[in-house]
C-alpha cells in the first residue's frame, strides 16, 4: 500500500535518445533538417547560431560522410533542459535537501518519502543484452565533427567515458566523465586509435594512476547518446567514490541498465546509441589537439593517453548527439545552471560558513570564482575585516574542481545579506567598494591551474589569488572618465568598463616580461584622479573589453596569471605580503605564450549565411 502511494508511474524519464527526440518533436521543441549538412565546420556554425538565438533542438537527417543523423542544441536553453528532466528534477532536489538535513523527513514525511522511488533509481541494473549491442561499425563511419578551423581532427563532444578502479572493480567504484575524444588525425592509427584528453583533477585520473601502478591497460567504454541524463551526470561534480551512474539514474527516474560485454570487459550502457570499447596503454601517449575549448581559445597539441579501439557498437536507428565548445556562453552553460540549481543548496553543509559560490561562465568557469561567506570570528569587533573568509577561501580551493579557480573573490554575507551572487555587476561593485589592496590580496604561486588555461607559466602550471573584502565601504566608485585623465606614452583610449574599473589600451605584448605594466604603474603614480577607480585593466582593445560585461570578464580573467600579471600603483612587500596603496593593475593583454582565440572560417560563415537566406533550407531557423 505504501509503495502504491509513493510510486508515481508518471515519474519516468526518457530511457533513450529516440524517446527524447520524439517527445521534443511532439511538443514543438525540435526541428528536422532534411538538407545535407557538412560536419566539418558547417554544422558547428549552425549550432552556434541556433544557440545564440535560443532556438529549438535540431535533428540533422542527412550528414555528409556518415549514415548516422546528428542531434544538436538538445540542451540549448535552460527551459528545455529543465523540460527534459521535468518528472524528476524536483525529487532530485528533495534528495539533496535530505542530504543537507536528514531530519527533514520527519518534519515533512509525505514530501520526502515521494523521493524514495528516485533514490531506488540510483542503483544501476545489470542485464545480459542491450540495444547498444545490436550493430557494429568502424570509427571512420562515425560523424566527423570539427568545430573550429584549427581543430586537429574530428572530436566527440558529448561523450560519457566509463572506467572502473582497477583495484576495486564494479560500478560502485566507477567514474563517468565527459572527456574529449579525438577520433582521427595527428598520429592516431586510422580505425584503431583515438585520443583521450582529460583535465587535471578528473576522476579518471585516479583510475589511470592505479592502472599505471599495476602496469596494466585501463579498460574504457565511451558511450554516446542514450538517456539525456547521461551527459549531465558525466559533468556532475560528485565526491570521489560516488559513481555518476547513480545520479544518472536518479535524474532519469529509472535505473541505468548496464549490459554485459560480449568480450568480458566493462559493462556497456545498454540504452546508449553508440559505445566505443577499448583500453588505454599505461605506457603510451600521443599528440592530441588542437581543439577549440570552453575558455574561448584553442587548447594546443600535448601528449595525452591514446585509446586502442576494439569494438564500436551502436543500436538500430542510432542518433549522434553533439555540442560545440567555444567562448562562453555556449550550450554547456545550461549544464552549469542546472547543476547549480540542484547542488547549490548543499554548499553550506559541505563548506560551513560559505553561503554561495558562482563559477563565472562568461570568464571560462575556472578562471573566476565568486563566493559569499561569513565573518563570525569576532562579531563584537568595531570594524569587520576578512578573517573567517580566508578560512573559507582555503576550504573552497580544496574542493575538487573548485580547486582550479584562478581568481577567487569572496565577500561577507553580513555586509549585505541580500547580495545576489549571480548579479555579477552588483557583486563586483560591493567587492570593489570594500577591498583594501594593502591587506586583502593572498597569492598562491607556482601551483596547478586548469589544463585548458594557457595564461600560466606552463602546462597545468600557474598561480592563484584570493581577494577577500569585508566591512563598511571605504570608497565610492566613479562611473565616468575624469576630465584630466592623462596616460603614459603608448597607452590610449581609456574606457569605463564597470563602476570603478578602467580598461586601458596598452602596447601589444611581443615578448614575455616586457615591463609594460611596471612602466604604467610607475608613470601613472602622480595622478590624483585614481582613488575612485580602484581597478585598472590593461588590454589589447579597450573598446571591446568595455563594450559589455561578458567581454570584460572574458578579456580580464582568461588572459592573466595573477602572480605574474597583477601589479599596482605604489606597490610594496612587507613580511612577504604583497600589496599596493593605489589602484590594482591587471595586465590582461594577450601574451606570446597564450593560445590563439577562436575565430570562425569566413568561407564557412558565408556558406551558412546562404543556407539561412530567404529561400535557403535554414531560412527562419537560424
């Protein structure tokens, strides 16, 4: 009887991608494209445009060079992403609430007991066979998506890469991650090898390290397609030791079915559209890349693990889902927003004192992390200053992917309880009004940074800065250029990017450590108009940087390495602490060692313009 009350047959997400496509088409959220489209650059440009237009999902029925249709923009809007998980999203949130406060069940039993079917769905189900094993193909028959002109080859952009711990096999010690997969190009043996690029701090690294320690290959299965919950779960920031398959089942509303491998290897996601089966040789790497990545630049060629492919399985009627990675916002922005909706309320229980965090998508996610914390150490103090905030900042930088934050800006909840961390303009204004450059900057030098961030001193190597601000406002912020503004020779076109922030066009950086920011700080020292502009950013194009908030965030935080590129007016070092008495200066020019930014191919742009023109097959769609 209790089970009948709790069980709701309407709580049933899509079991596979075919069901999802049919439902989106039935509800007017998907458009079929019968015209042949080239997956080499053309399809990616169409995808970028339909995403910017917040348009429907697109099913490309005729794809050049392959028999498989391709599905784009599936998660292209937050509303559609919520729609995909409409039957389970609220119940998953309830599970998170139970995690935060187990006593909540006793307070509202009916509300939380209805989440139990979802909890049951978290446990995968083993089956002997599955649709994914119905057919076989080869790598060269798969869609060859290239998104940017300098990409090193075709890539899988929505993979779910499954591994198990070599020393503790089984799904409970598995990892499901979204790591990019290069299907061809470079030195990969055709139809036999693919590149597997995973970033630092990723779960697969633990499994790979164990395989290397044991001197044995690491078994890998790469699923493409299947339940829409699979890609979302693959990017979910779950604690180490908790399988993403459990979350995929909860979000789907049914247990993930794992099919036995015909060759005795790892299980396969039974409802996946495709699965690449193989292994990583622990002693072998090959060049992977370049690839247009989510910071808005190319990640360059580096040695990464190579996967030997043994089988490529697919279901009948298989659909190849894809996305395009590039300067944010892009489709993966919806992933981040959905994940925040689900996990945001749990942050205070994991990090005591921390009220909220926001990895800023427009700045490339990892380069800029905003946080609101608490200042409770000395509530009786006449003046509040950052104390507990620094403890919380250290805790944040010790948490999984949050540890990749390069700039961590943290403020005190007590100073403005209604401050919305997602209102970036308001957050930066609050922070700049209170920050004290003589005491509030705390650097970590020569440490790890995001694999995709080329602003540092080397691969995975750079610096971080925590800037904590608390207390009453110490300044008002200027919104207009001062009439007597004079700049040193070679510096031009100052623009007010945000209240209290100047963007100044600086000479092009042709060699590292060219002394430009040092000269700027020295020669600007006599000016008296600067206290109301506490932050000055040196850029290549000040009009571009100041044009809108996204441009400012992207230009500033993806192109600077804190320990190297931060300077200040009237700087000093005291007891190994760096500070400045005048404005802070960030050198955010492109440096010679930075990766090139992503730029579309003009010929492809013209071709897509023609497809979208009156009478063209994409008229009214993009």
